[in-house]
C-alpha cells in the first residue's frame, strides 16, 4: 500500500517528472510501442478514462493503453503536444491540456481533439493517478471527420475504414 505524500513535492519536481513522462509518451507515439507506458505509474495507481472506465494497477493500465493506443484511432495519432500546464503543489497535481493530433489526412487539414489531464504525483518520477477529462462524443466526431477526409484521399487504413463504417453513420 502506498503512503500518501501529497503536498511534499515542489512544483519543479512535479513539472520535471511530467516532462520526463511526456517525453516517453511522445516516444511511444513515434514507435507505436505502448507496453512501457504503465511504468510511469505506481503499482497501485488509478487511471480514470471517461470513455473506457477506471483502471487500477499497472497491469490494468498497461492492458488498456496497449489495446487503445495500438488500434484506430489511437494508433493513427502523431503526437500529444501540451497546450498549457499548471502545478497545484498542495495536492501534488499537475493539470494540463493535451492535444490529440491526427496526421495530415491528405488535404493538409488539421484534425485534433484535446483533453484536460489531472496527474497526481507520488514521488520518484511516478504517478499515483491520472484522469483524462474530455467529451467522448466530440472526440468521436473528430475521428470520423478525419477518417472521411483520409478515405477521400486514399490514406485511410483498413482499420480506419472499419471504424468509419461502424461510427461514421
């Protein structure tokens, strides 16, 4: 069982730990290998994802993140740049807006959806909790719009076509 150490970390430590995690996330997106994503969390961490549910522990976080980020539309995303971030030292939290960016579908248009992420720092570069807050319907509509444009330009994968057939109406 982890000990609650909230409020004992500096803004600089929390910021540095998130910058390191975010760099690893960018590498996961680049390589498509999400297996080690869960290593950024404590063994008993909780991950709250508003469309998929709540995952407890590294194994559950790993299973969800690998399945989600290696299938469409997660696997098509090219990066997750931050729009802004702020640290709340008393709660050991970092709050940020993460942009979920799709690649150029073939016509130069930009397609992305953002979410607010609330991270709770546990020390030693690890996180005890993450919550991604967003509107799943807005995200779905963005992915469908992107898939339609990609399909029109011959850049949509077979998996993307199946997603479009299922959710594109």
